[in-house]
C-alpha cells in the first residue's frame, strides 16, 4: 500500500515536470470551466454593450430585498391615498344629498 502511494506521488511529479500544463489529463483552466458551464460559446472575451450592463445592473438592483420592500411600501401608501380620496368624495356626495343640493351621484 505504501509503495502504491509512493508510485502515485512519483508519477504525479513526473507529469508535472515533463508534460506541459495544457496537455495534462486533469488540467482545467478557467476558460475550459466557463465553456463547460455554457458561459463561453466559441469566443473567449466579448465586449459587453453599455445598455446590456445597465439592464443587468438594474435587474440585480430591483431584486434586492430592501428595494422590494420600499416598492411595496410605496404601493401601499398610494393605495391608502386612493382610499382616502374616495372617502372624501363619498363624504362630499353624502353632504350634498343631506343638504338637499341637486347634484347627481355620478
């Protein structure tokens, strides 16, 4: 068992010394890993347009929890405000009816 371990260590050292890194069996560089994951398709580096970067940043920003929470609060405030306006309108209509003014409901 010890001899097999020694042989494997020696074999690994031999491969490092005599084989170039690109041709080693287990060697994987960053571009190989990216291509394997589908991030690089036939091209090594491409320039990303400014509009694409802006869209990406905006999408990431919109997904932040604090931004989502703020949007929900703003939506809730707008909803409450609309309810308040409807209540005022209803109150005005009721007041006009009670006072006997000739104002249509619509």
